[in-house]
């Protein structure tokens, strides 16, 4: 009986470690993908303002396509982020179950802090969503200002 308990304990510890690795993997993929895509989007915006601003009519006709492209790209990044966040949530749920069985509290304490809203900051997902949806709005406002005021 004791040998079976030790094997189960070791198995849970191994699963705990592998689950943490998977969470890190999905966080890393999100960070890398998001950083690369957003860097490209910001470069596109800069080049668009630089190149298209030389001729007003070209800017007025072509910049809406930049706004649409940025909007679609940000929406795809959001879908990517949402998918990987859902996978990470499943992994975190499993880690919480394993912690209960092992009597550990590493993730449980963090989960409790988020549940009690004692972390003192907005969740990263909220900030990412705000950024992804506000960026095209800011571009549209800039376009309108240039269209009507310049």
C-alpha cells in the first residue's frame, strides 16, 4: 500500500511539473506571436504615415485599408490569445486539483488572490483586449482628424 501511495505521489508531482511546463509553453507562444505581430503592425502604421502622408489624396484613399488590416490582424491575435488562454486555464485547473491532493499551495494562493481581487492590478487579458481593440479606434480617429482638419 505504501509503495502504491509513493508511486501515485511521484506521478502527481511529475504531472504537476509537466502541466507547469505546458502553461509556460502557451504563455511563451502567446508572448512571441503577439510581440512579432504587433511589431509588424506598428512598423506598418509608421510606414503608412510616412509614405502615405506625402500625398494627401493617396493617404485619404489608402489609409482606411491600413486601419482594416490592423483591425483584422488584432482580431486574429485576440482569437489566438483567447484560444491559448483557454488551454492554459484548463491546465491551471488541473494544477489546482493536483495541489489539493498534494497539500501544496503555490497556484492556489495566486488563484485565491485573483478570486478575492487582492492583486491590485487589472488582469493582463483585460489590458491586452483594450490594447487590441483601442489601437484601430485611435487610427480611425487620427484618420478623421486628418480628413476633416488638414
